């Protein structure tokens, strides 16, 4: 089972920052999950929210600023007394250096442009078996597969409606390698369905001991958590 650190979170630094990724690389886990969206000049940047205000105080969308402008911002969090900076995907890969599996969530936007920009960076720095590209947007995954069918991909969903239309979505895209589901959707039926289709089942928003134990007992393929320390305690206990 893969232990995956959600948004490189769990240490002393704000999520998705350069400093958080440095911490996550040293943590006891198999993988790190980050979010990617494009800057104004089409550079893949590591940041979750479309708007910058919440974590940087800047009243702008990320896509409205250049990489130079974004690199000058300070990221802070109510949950941490430390700050950090927004990394490019290339900087994140440089820190990773193949030490852990990279789970890269592509945020919604121009599908072809995002797929091309991200794959151009990845193909220079990482082998295809060392990362997974995932998204809530099936069109983004379709764009990735159109450029390289060998890339491992994951479909993220968090509602029963999306689960209901999963068969249709799979046909539309041509299939996924993994399903990334929100914790509340996990049940034995979906787990069996994933197994029959040869899909790995990764579960996110798994932060309590009860949730962790349930995922372990059911035998999911991966747990994506904001509390890797707690997960390791549960596994060792």
C-alpha cells in the first residue's frame, strides 16, 4: 500500500511550498501529492487554489501572474508559524530526484496547454514509472493520453454522481490506471469494481485513525493523507 503525503502537507510548512516538499521527501512515505496549474507565461506551478489571496494575501488569480511574480510571493498558513514560497514543477522535481513516487493533480484549465506544458517538464526529468497524473477533469486526462498513452493516470472524484457516471467517463477518456476517491465514497463494492477493471484505488481525505484503519482493513492501494505521522503510527500499532 502506498502512503502518500497530500499536498506535501504534514510538517511545519504551508502546503505545496518548496519548503514543504523538502520536508515531505525526508518523511516516511512512498509518495508525495502536489497540485499543478499554469502561470500567465505557461509555467507549471505548484499551488492548489485558483486564487492567491487565501495563502499569499495577493488579490489575483494564479494564472494572472508570471512565474517571476509568483516566485516573489510569500505563502503562509493559519496552521503554521512558518512561511514558504511557490515552486515550479521543475523545482519540485529537482528536490524529489526520484526518491518518491510523485502524484501530480492537474487543476482545471486549458487541457491541451496544461498537458503539453507539464509533460514537457516531466519527460526531461522523470521516468514514466515514477509519477501519476490525476485530475477531476476527464478532459485533462484525455489530453495527457493523446500525447502519451504510456503515462499513468488517475481520475479524481468526490461525489456519488461522478461515481454513478464512472462507466461513461471511462469510455469517454479511454480508461484510467487509478481511481482517486474521497474517503466517504469508499465501500467494498467500489473496491471490487476497481479490482475487476485492474484499477488501483487510492483514497484521499484520510486523516482520522478510524478512516485509516478502515482503508487498511479493506485493502486499498493507497492512502492520501495530511497526517502521515498518524498513519505511520496506525500502521505500526
